[in-house]
């Protein structure tokens, strides 16, 4: 259990450092790639929730599905808004 917590904390720090060093011109492609990854996470959460045997597993699985869905939808909304900023004004 301590090993998993240590890996999680290190992953948070490494992820923060990596994302904070990305130049602003790469944010839109990075968001699109992140959305694809979050889609895979959503599918995994659905598969794991479908195999839940205990009520706690089911609740945690449903929370994971909800959060992954919010993450995917929010990522697409943010990406769409960023792409709108790059479009020229049409008359």
C-alpha cells in the first residue's frame, strides 16, 4: 500500500513538472492527446465497474466513471474553445 501511494505522489509531481514546461503553442495538441488517453481511462473504468462484486467496488467504480466522463467532456470543451481562438473572424 505504501509503495502505491509513493508511486502516486511521485507521478503527481512528475506530471505537474512535465505539463508546466510545455510551451503554449503545444497546448491544443497536448489537450487532444490527453482527451484520447482519458477516453481509454473511461473505458477501463466502465469495464472494472461492470465486474464489481461488492457494493464498495461498485460505488468506487461509478465515481471513477463519473469523474472520467467529466474529464473527457471538459477536455473537449476546453480544446474546442482553444481552437476557436485560432480561427479568424468571418464576415
